[in-house]
C-alpha cells in the first residue's frame, strides 16, 4: 500500500476528529437515548466499507497525481482554503446561536471536503 496515501488519510482523519470530537461525542451520546438517531452508528461503518471498496482507485489517483505536476494546484488550494473558511465561519456562527450542535455538524462536511481537496486533489471520483 502506498505510504503517502496512508499518511494523508491519517492526517485528514485526525484533523476532522480533532476539530469535531466534542460534537461527535454529544451526537453519539444522544443517539443512545433516541431511537430515531440509531442510524448514526451505522454511517461510519458504511463510509469505511465504501472507502475500502474504492481503495485501489484512491491509490491509483494519488500516485498519478504525485507522478505529474498538477497544473490546477492553485485552484486546488484556493478551493480547499475557501471550504475551510466556510466551515470555520459556520462553526463559529453556530457557537453563538442556540443551535450549536446543528451548525457544528453542518460545517463538518465542508471541513472534510476541504481536507480531501487539500490532501488528494480535485481528480478523485467516487463513482
């Protein structure tokens, strides 16, 4: 397995967990008491399964990107930084409202997508 792919994935996963750990703890704690939120426990397993199935595609795309210089590097970095900025603004706005957990979890996909763009580039297709 490609060592850079593993390192990039671990850094991306660690960043997302590091920023959103308290919110995820609250979400999983409330899922224990509410039967409507039971699907929350299955989502990480489903996402892990999909990533496992697409591991060869991810590895091939990453090695292809490493072997050639990406002419869209500026676009990639600007897109990633703008998604990070959007997620931080949503996170901070959610901190001053009464719907804190909703805004924090709403900003999580933007943060994760910014991390994917930053670490893996624009050429990844999950189809």
